[in-house]
């Protein structure tokens, strides 16, 4: 197997994962369309826009050529924004070899089709979706790049490829578990960004810990409901990709989604928030996709619904909270279909 691994693209998370691979003595080819960024990485060993103050390993070589990035690689790690995933995968197809391992670490949906990222990639590469590996879990790029202890999960229906991905990434500070529930892992990673937006809004409104704890708990119930409806294992939502990623994204100022929500809670308009962030906030697009999915599948997602109306229908955040608190009385486990995954996967 080649010692070369490709990472597409050179954002904060892509660069952090490239750093993990480089620490494992792999030759890492980091692809970016931005020639100025490529030159900075190769000449200064920094990526100052996304990870300021960090020096990158010398075995991370950046390139603006997809061909040069992918050629002779044993694995390709795709970390493109969800909005660019189809375009990047289509370009990758030109140089793709069937013996390569495809790993993606993008947490979102294609809003037009409501497809998960593994579905988008498999359609463009012409490969079996079950052979793709999903990397997810509680992992801020800012901490991974500093070698803070981090634990993630890689999920695939192909056991051998999941274990190969585990071997590529695992080291003394980056622990990797395997999981066969691709659907649950992908859905968890995408949908928790909506709840993180809500947690940021709650903090921006000054509502305190009680409100945020309730939001995270009931948010996880929403994620589980739609996830099980779409074929996920309910146990996944209590694991690293589920509650683990939800907690880290909804409680930390490292989180773009939390920061965006906090600004909205303080009264900043969405367009102004996105302009000030300067980076992709996946939870915005995911809220649109999840709202459509909840309607399509008849699954109640009241928190998602209110956040959707705040983001896209100019609903006041306090009005959204009042609407949630004023809903009809419910039982806590209402509409939880815990038997669905077992029925579909036995």
C-alpha cells in the first residue's frame, strides 16, 4: 500500500486531519484551489486563515492540482463543504482508482436532493456507498491540531475499509473506534449542528444552563426520531457521533455553529453573521434540509422547525422560544420508534 494519503480540501478540519496523518508518518497531499494558500503551506508551513499560530509538519505538501494530489494515493479524505461535495467528487472521479479508500469527514446534507454525503460521493465516483468510510465525532480542529486527546468514530458497511481508516488515523492523541451504522453516524454529525445553532441562540439571549441542557436533551430526541425513521441504529445517538459531537459543538466557542447562533440570539441578522464568520456554517444549510426531511417523513422536529423560522422566515428568537415552551403537553418518549432499526437490519 502506498504511503501517500490525499486530503481534499485545506480548510481547518481538513488541515487538522492532514496533521494527524502526517504525525503517523504518512506522506500527505493537501489539495486547495487557492494558490496563495498552497504557497503559504509549502513555503511557511502555516495555514494562517484557518489555524493561525500553528506550524504544520514538513510531510504535508499542498497542491492546487487534483491530479497531483490524488495520483498514487492509497486513500483520499474528502473534507469539502457539503455545498461543494458533488463538484469536488466529480473532479476526483477523473483520477479515482477502485483500490483507493474513500473517507469523508463532512457533516451536512445536499440541500437540493436531501442526500447524505456518502450518497453524493458514491453517485459521482460510481462506487458502492457501503464502501465509503465516514469519519465523525467530537473533534474541534483547533484542539486536534494541538494534539489534544480526541476520540472519533469511522463508520462503513465495509468492515475492512473501516479498519483500514482506523489504522491510518489512530495514534496516541487521536483515538478511533469503528461502527457499521453509516446512516446514524452521518445523520448525527449533520443534525447536531442545528441544535448547536439553537444553543448559541439560547446563550445569546442569556437564558443560562437550564435552557441549554433542555435544548440539547430534546434536540437529541429530535435527531434520534428522524434518524431511526431513516434507518439509523438508535444506540448510535448515545455514542461519540451522537451525544459526544452534540455536546462539544453546542457548548464551545470553537464551534462555528454555536458562534453563529450566539450572534443571532443577540440580534445580528443572518447575512451579517455569515459575512462576519468568513467560513462555512454547515448548520444553516442543514436546517433547511432537516426541515424538508421532517415534512417528507412526517417526523416531529419542533426545535428544528423554530430554528428554521428564525433563520429563513425572520421569526424573533424570543418568539421561537415562547412557541416551544407553549407546546401541548407530551410524554418524554413520545414517537420514539426504537424497534425500527432492528426490523430493517435483521
